[in-house]
């Protein structure tokens, strides 16, 4: 679940990685040059055929050639940073939050996500991750359960992001926290310059855009036509309800949206949900009224939250969620990953998995010297079929007839989960080798 819901569509089979040092002809020539002037001046090199003038700008490009800027320190940004640093790149990661915090996220980790995190050096079990073995679908007064066709777990984003940032720093990434990027523009040398909130700048020939749900000026995604609003609240459930929820992820259907509840570490439960803004407007844009109406429409949720204690002073909320978006193209040297690359409907449980998948694909493309626009086009081609299926399924969840029959279908045919898994799995890209070891990611 990226912003709530349960894993009806499993995750993404990741691909990747190989390495390739991108040579610079100027760098090769530099080995033959002799410098007789101060730094910043003009250097001449003796060539068998002619004398080649070399500017300070050329030397600057050479010095920056293996430097990478990553904007955003969430799952996708940290995964890319770790992988690039392990390949010897000089990586600077800029994160707007001073410390990891809770985010609107369903916090579901599919089997593919668990595999990727393990290869990144993250042991989720040591962080307290809760195994998830079942999915339950509830609508109106009906509910049905089916076993998950893959290993899965649940872990708060705060705990996961904390571990990823620590791993990035251990890999040698320069992490700047509490810094907001105000602008990203081209330099005269066709590189990139990021301007921070204090007016200072950071430059690199390559940037990975991983700002998640927060769009960067000049690189924004399109408006969300459905105008979704997502909420997240942690609850401490009553003992009997906590026991019933143990090791299960539950998807609740209601008019105008859907929500998911599942256990996370510390003996608490994460309730994450989405609703169309027009539905929320009818309730005065009030969380309390929305939660009460949702429990009225879905008695299973009312049962689960009976006697529950909310653990946050107010819910975490986010708007502008362009579900179904896949970035069509990008500019040279700008690799878009995570939610900046693709936003899958959150009930699928594939949000974190796609974040890791896009990061790995982008790193593989960069290391193979595949231009960013080509990477973006291939990623779109690989994801579009599964994304459209997820959108079609999401539309069905908002259909009153579908809400009535889906629990019955799941009860009669639990194997529908495996069929859905096969139809929505992202195929490996033929040009990228499968992951073999932590070093190769």
C-alpha cells in the first residue's frame, strides 16, 4: 500500500544491474597534458597534430563527471544513493526533512520489496517488521480472506527511512538533511544546478529526482483529475481486535474511496485511506466526520476500531495524488524515480516496491550510460500495462455493484489472488541483467 489499502496486486519483479564507467575523452587527454598555469587559468596541451586549448570549464566538467545529486531521501532516493555509492560514485543526497518522520503510506512490503531491501543491506525483521500472511477484503457487511501468494511484511516508513538513511551514510553518501530544493536548472555546461532554501547551490552532471509526492517547480506532474485526499492514522486496537488483525492486511471499500488497516511494529495498527475530495467536501472536510461515515458504510472497519485509541493528535494528510501517472519523458541527465516516475493506485500494495524498482532501473541505466530519456521511455513501456490494469481495478472498487460482489468472489475463489498476481507482474527488462548480489545493485 502506497497510501492505504491492501495488496490485491502484488509487486514488481525487479531487474538490474551492471556497471560501466562512462569515459570522458577530455579525461583521457588530460593524462597527456602538462599544466604550467595556476588553477582556473587556461592550460595548453601538446598534441602530436595540434595544440588544444583547455578551459577551466572543461576541467570542472572532468572533476564533476562521477558526481551525482539525488533530490529526496525516501525509499527511492536512498536506494539509488546506496547503489551508486557502492559503485564508487560521489553521491550527494538532499532531503527536506531534518529527521525521518511518519508519512502517508500503507507501509506494505511485498516479496519483491523485501528482496530488494535485503540486497541493500536492510534487515526488516531486526527493525520489528510484522509478517503479513493474509489479505482480507471487506465491503458493506461482507468480508472474505485469502492467503497472500508471496511473502510480505509491514514496517513503518519512519523506521524504514531511518535504516535506509543510515545505510546510505555508511556507503559514503553525503547526506544533507533539513534542506529544501527550491529550483533545478541547467548549467551552461549542460549539467544541473539545484538551488537550496538558503540560496546555496549544488551542481552535478546527473540528477535523480526522488521527491516523492512533493513536486519540484518546473518538473511537476499533471493535476490529479480525481482530486484524491489521503489520510493516515495509527491506532492501538483493543486486544481482541489486535489479535484478529494479526498477520493480515485488510482492505475496506466504501463510497468514494477505500482504506487499509494492518499491524506494524510496536503492537499498533496503521489505518491509511483515500477519498475523493468531493466526498470529503460533503462532510465539511472534517476527519472526524469522514471516519464516522466510513465506519457507517463499512461495519467491518467499525468493528475493528471499536475501543481503539488514536495515537496521533491529528491524521497525516496529503493531496494531489495522480494515480495511474507514468512519466512519459525527461531531460538528459535527469532520472526520475519513485512517485516522480510512476504512481500506482495504492490499494495494490506496490508503492514501495515500485519505488525500489524504478531506483534500480535508473541506476542500471546510468551505469550503462543509457540516456535518461531512453530509460524513462523504457520504464513507461514496462509499466503501462500493469498500471492500466490497476487503474481499471481501482475504478471497480468505486462501483457499488463491485463492492457488493467482490468479497463473495474472493470467498468462492481465493485463487483469484494468484491470477491477479500473474496479470499485474512487471516483466524484467531484457536489457538489464537480474540482480545477483548486494554489490551488484
